[in-house]
């Protein structure tokens, strides 16, 4: 029976009873099997009471083997003989690893021990660079209260007293468990999680109004769901009100829950066996992570003077083909990338041909027929002049003809470049300007 329990410490009582019945053909009661299993476990693990006698020696041994580690053992005041009260356990490797390689985010939680003496295990767990749990410190206490938590670097009031400037958040899942005890509506559950997980303050206000509509105020003596939630500062449980300096938006305390599940097997062991089981498990975990990081190493290479010589013929560089123009130093940018030049270009835009009105090219490379809706369609049509008639004169020709009729001897060109006046010959003739409403870039003098 002892060998079966040694291989399977969690074997059920009924299964042990059935084994005894098959092997020995004897039927025993469940209580007798339970007492036998308890004695077998004491022989394997040691007595719970005897391990408390060795706690002082165990703490001193851990300090010697792990310099820098901190183990604090306290007894009840005015107790004779001394009675165990609490124990703090923190290894130097875990403390140094958290300070040098982890973000300043700590999860605090507690779990019950399953020994005959009871007690609780308080843990402080961080988050490493791979977003995995990183245990920092532990403590065994008899009762979880403000005094024990502040002594173990603590919770709620202890945090306000020890680190008043730190950010403090509640686990939303645990908060909802307390909320659910009074308000069990499915709709309230939906809007509670929407209000907690939203990152927008206006959405949070809208969800709180929905909660007020679902659970309105009936009487002054009955507390509503919105009043229950308003008692808690939203900075502790609403993502929209979290400060941004921590760069973390986690709502639940999964770090500590993962660690509690990680040490589930050790919670029913005696106190020294429990700490040794946890210490060994953490030691193996850190070593496995170290081996994993060093598994694929890039080793150093000696300099050119120490290269290994080979018998192969030395290689020549490949033939170089010189490109035309100035050497380019900048890479080619994609159509959707912005150019470093300050001059805006049409590169990357869709071109529309003004000749055929199709996309993908312009009029210079267009080989399609002219679209009737294009502005070039009318220009391409020949002008039809009826036979025996002349085209009507333009406005410029009409103005020129009027000037010539006034002074037939004037052969001065009627259209000059720009706005320059036509030079006149020196004579005694009077000069007067002709008022003319023709082209703006022509002037006429007589």
C-alpha cells in the first residue's frame, strides 16, 4: 500500500479500498483506509508537526546556500513554548530577475493550504519579457488580513500605507463574483463586462446608464447595481480610466491564478516539504528557460589573421556592369509610399487620357480613337466653308480695318508683343490715342 501511495499520492480512498479487496480479499471501512493512507504519507513526507521544529534550521540553510535570499520566521507573541505565526520566503535569484528583466507589474493573491494546520499562502507574481508568470516572493500566514499582507508587501490598505503613489487595480473577475451575489441578471453581467473592458469613457457612461435602466431605483433602502459599482473608483477596474504610464490594460489577475495552479500539488504538503517542492520547481523552471535561451548561440569568430586556410583556388569578384547616369543611393519607392522630395508628383496616381477618356495612360501615348465627349473631338473636325462665300472676319481683323479706313497711309503693324507702344516718327503732327476695345496686348497710335 505504501508503494502505491508513493507513486500516486492523490489516489482516491475508494480506489485503495478496492485494491485491498482484490489483493487481500478483505473488506475494510473507508475511515480505516484513510488513517492508513495518512500514516503512509507521514512516513513518505514526514510529520507535519515535526517539520515545524526544523524551520529555524531550514531557513538558515537556505540563506547559506542562496546568498542574498530573505527568509523571515516569526512566532506568536507571549507564547511559551513558541508557536509558529508566519514565514516570509524570497530567493535572491527571483528578486534580482524581477528587478532587471521584468516590467514593474505585480499581482498579489492568496490560496488556502490543505494541511491539518490550515493557513494561507500569499504570493507576489510578476510578468517577464515573454508575458509569463515570474514569482517574486511568498509567505505562509494563518489568517489573511491587513497586518499579514503589509508584512508580506501587501494589499489594499497596506498598499496605500507602503506605496501610496503606486497604481492599484482590482481583478475584474473577482469583483464580478462579489457583484453577482446581489445582482444576478444576465443583462447586468453583459453590461458590467462591457463597462469594464471598454477603452472609451463615453462608452463607459453609456453602459452605466444601461445598468441604471435595467436596475432602477425602487426605494432608498435598496441599493441598485449602479450605486454598488459607483462605490468603487473606476481607475481600479475600468480600462478607460487606467493610467497610461504602466502600458498595461489587463483586467484579471491571471498571473497569480496561474501560479496557484502551478503549485497545486504542493498545497497539501507539510510546510518544509511545500517550500522545498516550490523551490525545486522554480529552480528547474529557471534552468530550463536558461538552457532554452542558450540552445542556439552565435559563437565568436576569429579575425582575418586567424582564418583557417583551405586548398581551394581564390575567387575573383563577379563582372561589374556599370549603369548609366549618376549612381543612385536611394531605393525605389512603391506607388503607395511618400517621396522624400518636397515637390509633389503624379506618381502613383491613376492617369486618365483626355483623348479617349480611358485610364492607365495619357494623350501622348494614346492610340485609341477620339471619344466624342472629349474636348479634342471638335478640334479634329474640318471646318466646312460654303462655296462662293468667305469666312466671317474676326474681331481683330474688323478693328484693324477700321483703323486703316481712318488713315490709309498708316502701315504700322496693329499687333505688337506685350503692351509696348508703336514708336512714331518725329514730326510736327499731333499725336492722339485711339480708343479701341480690341485685344489687350495691342495699342494703336495715329
